[in-house]
C-alpha cells in the first residue's frame, strides 16, 4: 500500500517538474522570438535610413529646418 502512495507522489513530483521545465522552455522560446522580431525591426529601420541617405535626403535636419 505504501508503494502505491509513494509511486503516486513520484508521478505528481515528476509532472510538476515537467510543467516547470516546459514553462521555462516556453519563456526562452518567447524571449528568442521577441529578440528576433526586434532584430528584424532594427534591420528594416536600418534599410529605411540607408534608403533615405542614398536618395539624397539628409540624415539630420539643417539649422534652418530646426529654426522653422
């Protein structure tokens, strides 16, 4: 009888450990996805800024534009 209680206890502990591990894994996966999205957005912004400089527009406003 004690064996069955102990076995049930072991199963509960294993299940809890698995759920904690899966939560950590999902968090790592989520963080990785966020980093990837941020990197993609950064690259898009970088491409846009390069297109602006290549098209002849200035990167920074001139002194006259600041005064206006």
